[in-house]
C-alpha cells in the first residue's frame, strides 16, 4: 500500500523555520514565516485575546457542535466590523478555517457554479493561492504584478492579462499590504481595475490578512467595503491570524456578494455543504474570542491599541532598516511599502549565503518579514548584504 506516492517538495516557509530552529548561533535572525514578533523576537499573545479567552473559558457551557455557518456572534461582529452598517442582504457569510480555508471555499464555490472557471493569480503571490487551485484541478492564469529587479509594479501588464478574463472567472486580489511585495495599488489603479472587472464580468476574490498593519485600520476597512460595494459580484476573505494574533486557532470569514439577492440562500447552503464535506464545521474557540473582543467596548479598545502599536513597530523597523542600509539600492523601496513583508532583489545564492554565513533565514524568493527583526538586527542584516551585487537595471531605477 502507498507505494505509488511521490515525495512532495518541502514547504518553502516551514523548511526555513526548521533550518532556523536547528541553527545554534545566538545572532541568528528569522525573517521567514509571516508572524508578527516584538522587538525581543517573541510572538506574544495579545492582551485583549488573553482576557477574552479567560472570560470565554469561565462562561462557556457546552462543547457541542454549532451551526455549519459558524459562531453566530463572530459572524455578526465581523460583519459589523467590516461593513460598518452597510447593507449586507446580498451576501452569504460563513466562518472559515483561517484565511486559507476561506480561499478554498471561495474557489470551490466559483467552480461549482461555473465549471471551467479560471482563477487569475498575481506574480508573485502567496504560494497557497496556486496550491489550493491545483488541488481542486482549477486552471490558473498568472498575471504580472511586480518586477523584482526594479522593485516596481507592473500595472499595465497586469491589466492587459486580466482583460482576457471571461465572465465568471475569478481574480484573486490582495487586501492591504500585498504578500509578498508590500506594494499596493494606488486609488487610481484600483479604479481602473474596477472598470475592467465590471466590463469583463469578473468575480474578484480579495484575500485580506494584514489589515491594520500597514495603514490606519479604518482606512483599510474603507478600502475593502468600498471595493465590495462597487462590484456586483465579489468575494472577500478576512483572516484573523495576523490582526488578532490567532495563528493557531485558524479563524477566518468569507463574504460572498451576489447581484441577485434571491441567490443568497442558495450560495449559503452551497458553502455550508462544501464545508461539511471538508471539515464539518470551523473551529469555534478563536471565533468566540474575536466575537467577544469586537462586541465588548473595553476589549475592543485594548485590542485596537495593541494593533496600532504593532503597526507603529513595523513602520519603525522599515525606517531603521533603510537608515542602516546607508543608500544600499537593495533597500530603496523599503520605507514606501506597507505591512510586514518586502520582496528584496536578491537571488537564491545570496539567500543561501545569508543563512550559511550570517544565520539570517528568508525564503528563496528573498521575501523578508520586517517584524522578524529584533532590536539591533537591522545593522547586522545590512552588514551582511553590503557586498551583494545588484543588476544594472536596479541601480538605474
């Protein structure tokens, strides 16, 4: 039995985690997996989360199954949080197993509705976007987004490819703080993209995981709700892993908007059926914590203060890294980007050199997690990359 399995490749990010853990050097730096860390290198539990957990444990009275759609308070509070009282009668809403599970639900829903649906995915992107589609046997189309050598967006090229989409095709877009580049589209570019989406009948699928970590929270949420309002049909996945620090609890939510309100019940039932066949119901604990935080004025204020502190630390690290680089062109865009990630114009050999010679660990792509820098690490990193060569095109930009 099981003699015909083919060994899958090592997961890129978890491989970096393993190599970092095995390194015995005191000066090692983990810039790999996208987890927020404080200036000491710890990934702390948020105070609001700790309080909400204690309250929940003291008051919960059952571990019985819940409805397939998820924890009711979580669904209600996240809907109010994101849409701020806007009409959501045209939306089906379901709790998901993290952001990953939300993407999976959304793609499977779209392909059940229209067999042959293609999913358009940016280059570069979060690798699981492709993995999810490939596991479902869904055709993917890659659209240009970012040129690593010049650290610049490829908006015209992006629009050219997306304009080939058929009605009903899905376009995966990143919410605030693009992963892995940290480069977001401007307001004018988003407006142009909306025109293409409406003209071609495309269904956008927004993957929002880093809200509140690059810009003001209200600004991020307004961008999301405005985009959803402007599209007749759209899907939005919100992960609670980053903004609430609930990485292990796998807490997320999927909103599916349809132009025909008569289809909402059908979409809702279909989503619940898909979830039932995959995992039965999403984990309740993390959702109960988020619902409690958002529903309680005091807890919400504590959480918001912590989120603002996280955002401020990330911005501070970007400034420190840029200053420590002393004009190094590899770091020229680091202060103009947003969120925890930056995709540096370094190659796989340079990535390997950082790990072997300096104990600095990043994925082979050269994407770094800014929140992985401890106090003083910026100088060590810039010393390590000081002799890296860069291309003529990079120097010219």
